[in-house]
């Protein structure tokens, strides 16, 4: 989908600037959409694999232990393939476009800042994608981890306590953190209106993944009922609804995202039912 974008622009300086504006915006939009599709793919893949991995890990026989390792290897291999797709697309499309732009507009050119902003936006979005991917990878490898309830409470406290000492970089006034954040956000200072970036820290970024793992554990009996009850679409939807209800309770700020994922998965189940 990127191929038609990557050709050299020509023409007068002003015309070249306008052409590059359109080109960079288009590439950035496509890059963001591409990563979002990969993230949706990761979430679908890992959400389906986690209950199976946990069930296999609870088994005590050697056969299921070997199956556990095989399933884990297969899923993490697919994650690696997703990572490779993003990595190569970033190099071939985003970076190549950036290098070409720099050949035409040097740092001393007034228009250079526009291209530099494009580069920063694409890089930041790529970092967010990688953080998401490694979060899933860690979650998969920790399917045997115990004390999830304790871990969730501990990290939630970190998310909340991180803002107790947060002050404005400009005037030093305290900035209240009204809720738990697990990603970097820009917050205005109530005293001078300066925008301040609040970074909750690396452990806080794990909260969504810990919550997903904990939600799976809390509704594990419903997943087992689905497995032992003929794997019917109705039983799966009951398990699915309960899992997302748990996530909504733990991460209410992500409710819109959770509900979107629930309806997508439920619709897929409905489609499978119609094909039986």
C-alpha cells in the first residue's frame, strides 16, 4: 500500500514543499494505520493463546508441558514475524522517505522542520508499537506467574503514586494527577498553563498487560466450562463478556477499546456459529 508514495518530487521550491507536505502526511497516516492493524493482530493472537497456555501450564503431565512449550514457541514466533514486518516497513518506507527528504531540504532550509516533525511522529508511534509487542511477549512468557492480584495492586499503586510529587517544569507548581496513568501524557499546569509531560515509568506501562492476564485468571472457570462443554459459541461469548467486564473494572479508561475488541471477537464467534 506504500509503493505508490515513494517517488521523487520535482518542480519549483514552493511546489516541491507543497508536494512534500502531502507526501509526508500521507506516509505518516499510512504508517500509523499499518501499525494499528499489526497491534490488532497481536491482540487477537495473544488473547486467544493466553487461556490455552495457562490451562496447559496448570497440567502436571509431561505431555502437556511439551505442548505448552510448543504453543508458546509458535505464538512468540508469530509475534517475531509481526515485529519483522514493522521493522522492515519502517526502514523501507519511513526512513527511506526521510533520507530522500533530507537530500532535497537541508537543515538550514525553513521547511526542514516540517520533515523533522514527520520523522519524530513516526518514530514515536513505532516506539509505542514496540512497547505493545514486548508487553505481549512478556505476558506470554509469564503465563505461569503467580500472585497476579498482588502484582496488579502493586503496579496500580505505582501508577497513582507517581503523580504525588509531579510539579510544573516552568513554575514549580504542583500538578494533581486525578487518576492512574500508564502511558506518557501532557498535563497543563493549573498555575501557568504550561504543558508538562508526565511519564508514569516503565513498570506502570505494564499495567494493561497485567490486567489482561489477571482478567483471564479470574474468569478461567468460564473458559474451562467452554472447553469442557462442547466449545459452543454461546459458552465462549459468556466467557468473553466476563473477561471484558473484568478488564473494564480494572482499566475503566480503556473501556471503549475493550468494548470494540469484545464486539469484534463476539461477531467472529457469531460468524463461526453460522457456518456450523
